[in-house]
C-alpha cells in the first residue's frame, strides 16, 4: 500500500465536467463565412480566391486592385478580417472585410510583402518584407491587428519568405531565401534569437504542435532540413521531391507534408522516424499545402495549373481539383477554427526534464511544466514562488492557449487531479490563477510532495467521453 504512494507520477488529470462549456471547441458567433471556407492569394493576377472545401469549388473572388498578390495570407480569429498583401507591386499589407470583400485598412512598406502569419492570440501579424530573389535586404514586420499599425521591424536573414509562429506564440520563424538560413525571433522582445544555416533557398518553415521540431523546405537542395527546436541545430536532412517549396505539419503532429514544385507532387514524411511514407501526384508546380482543422483533408495549390487539389489524407488520394486564379500560393486554413471532437492519442518520449510538455485538444494547446528551483527568477509568473515551496510541494505551471473563446475560468481545484500509474487521484491543495488572459490563461497547481514515477501520463477527458493522453519518461 505504501508502494502506491511512492508511485505517484507527475500527472495532471483534467476532469472537465460534462456540463461545462468548452469555449475553445466553439465556433465564434457572427462569423462572416462558413468554417469550410478558406482563402488563397493568386500572386499572378492580384486576386484572392474564396474556396469552400466541402463544396469543392471557388465561391467568390476578391480583387486587390493590383497586378500581384502577396504569397502569404492570414485570416483573423473571428474570420471577419482577412489579411493579404499586394506583393512586390503595391508593397502594402491589406485588411479586408470578409463579408463585404472590401479593404478596411492598408499599411505601406518599402519592400515587397511576401509571407504573412498571425499570432495565436490574434493580436499581431508577422509580415516578411522581401526585396526580391537574390537581392540584399529584408525584414520581419510586427503589426498590430487592431489598428494595422507597425510595432517593430526585425532584421532577419537576407530575403525572408514565409513565416511560422509556434503554438504558444513565443517564437516566429522566417525562411530566408537569399542567404540559405532560418531566423528565429523572440516574439516578446522582437529580437533574433538565432539565425542558422540550412539548405539552398529555404522558402518555408513549419513547426510541430509540440515545438519539438521545425522543418525547412529547401527549393534548390531537394531536401527538408530538420531542426531540433530545443538546441536550435539541424539534426537531419530528408530527401523530398524535386524543388520542395511548401511545407506543413498535420494537426496531430504526426506527418510532414511537402509540396514539390518541379516534380508536381507532395511528399509525406513521418515526424517520428523522418521516413518518407508516401508521394502523391498533384497538379502542375505544387506550391503550398495545408490541412483542414480536423486533419481529414489536405489542400495543395498548384502554381502553373492554377488550381487547388483536395486530398483524402487517410486514403492518400486526390478527390477534387478546384480552379482558382493565376499562380495560387499559401492557403489560410491554419487560421480556421471549427467544432472538434476529442479523440484518443498518445505522444511518447518527450523531454526527460519535463521542461514544457504540450498536447492538443481541438484547437487548444495545453502546456504543463513541473517547476524546479532553477526556474525561479527567470519568469515573472513565478515571482511569488520560493525555493522552499518547491522543496515541500510539487508545483505545476499550466498554460492554455486557444484561438477563440474565453477559457480564463476553465480550471479549478475540482477538475484538476494528480494521478498515479494505478489510477489513484490526489487533489490539488491550491490552484492559483496567475494570468486570466482569455486566450492564454496561466495557472499554478500545488500538490503535496510525492516521489516521481519513471512514467508520466497526462489525461484530458472531454464531455464526449473520449480523451487525449500524453505520456513521457522523467
């Protein structure tokens, strides 16, 4: 019986009550378009195609009034505002009302607008300013979404192309096509953490939902660089198709999809083994790839055949071709949020020191960190914690991130338990809400001190009776 006491694992069981409102699984009210609608900029004719992937057709076209459109695009969290650009022609960032299809605001720059991405809280846009292929210069612009005002300009590598933001919003990654590097930017300080060399002409970078790996598609190397996000080092090169250009990670984090310009296909790679799982032919000049939020469908834009192909992810089969404008590029699906059921899933072999463990529940990210004495003094959220508190208690920092809704009051002492490997539960002695931000609340959960087990499991139960589980070794 005493042995059970020593087998308590650092496990947080989120017992979410069936009657609770799961704000982060709800579609925002008053959305301007159905959740199945996405947007793709047509760089060759200055338009944006509005596509319904369920209907399998383009349902509208937005005119930018320029000869070009930027390669990147982003959709606001409430789906009411679309952010696009006028490329190297107009050199502007444009906010568009998705209901009226009219420009709301416009922000001019000195260099071409290339990539565009949105922070998880919807407050910032990250815009890559590119002087042109082979030219010197380029910056990352940080823009306030409320007023469309410039907040900061960050010097990155030469010619930043596309942009990726980590799930917790702490880092912004740019692929720099003109000097074969990737720049990692601290989103809080607006300073470059590191710029590292990858393959030749990296066009796009994608990060896994757990911020474990980043992948850079190198157009002229025919390879994808794998970057360890903890050490910020390239750990492997994966052979893809001919001229890999676009890259994205599936919502469950298990697969990397790479769109290859010259071989006209997508390469599917395991994010666990880094092995190629399949290759699927698309249209001419496969450009960018993205997933529907439920991960069922993949969409690939084809730059020369001017269409979007819809692929059944499980069957690895193209089921529809959707004509759009000239030279379609990025797809806005990463910013669309729809109701999502929870499902069974396990992530194993995470970091041994439990620095930050992340899992996904619908569109919400959950991060758990067991505090160590060395964490004190480096994080303002922990200013009230003393070294003796950690010696006498097991204290966990819990971060929640959602793209929509208010989850600031989601957790309390009643729906958080510590669970050992036999399923026994220990109640929290206290739960402190350190930050009640609606999209990014942060809690400190205190438990009586227990000896840690070698295997840890976090289980998040949903009101539908299903759950998501994550396991790792200490």
